[in-house]
């Protein structure tokens, strides 16, 4: 049964957990401005916020914000790992092929340029 407020009385707003807000903001920042670090902060602070909200016994809200922060954080970490793997493959495969002598050296090839950088 829902709690009913007397007529004419405004319902009380439940304050939102600051940690939940931090988790959401860190998740957004992890996808935009500071890719990997913001995502890790979101993944760490999200469960902390959920625990804080449960321990408050209904005095704090923001469970959805904490969940969104966790989800955004894991998406950011996943994209970061994919980018790291893709970058490693984009540089590592041509370098390995050149080291084995299997790469063809054409004027448009990037292998000599990559070897010169390394």
C-alpha cells in the first residue's frame, strides 16, 4: 500500500545519493572526455552508491543513476579494450610481417614508415 499524503501537503522528495551522481557523471565522462579512467571510476563508485542507498533504508534515492553509471562504465571499458586490441593489431601485424620478410615494400606501404618510427 502506498503512503498517502494529506490533502494540500506536498510529498517529500527523497534526496539523491551524491555517489550515484558521481558514478553517472564518471560513466559519461568515461565515454567522452577521459576514456578509460572515467569508466573505471564509474564501475567502482556505482556499487558503492548502491550499497549506500540500500543502507539508508529509503532515505536516499538514485539507484537508477548508480546502475546507469555502472553500465556506462563497463561500456567504456569494453570500448577501450577493443581500441587497444585494434591499435595493437594495426601496428603489430605489419611490423611482424616486415620482420619476417613477408611484407611487400611498395611506395604506398606503411610498413617502412612504421619500422622507422620503432
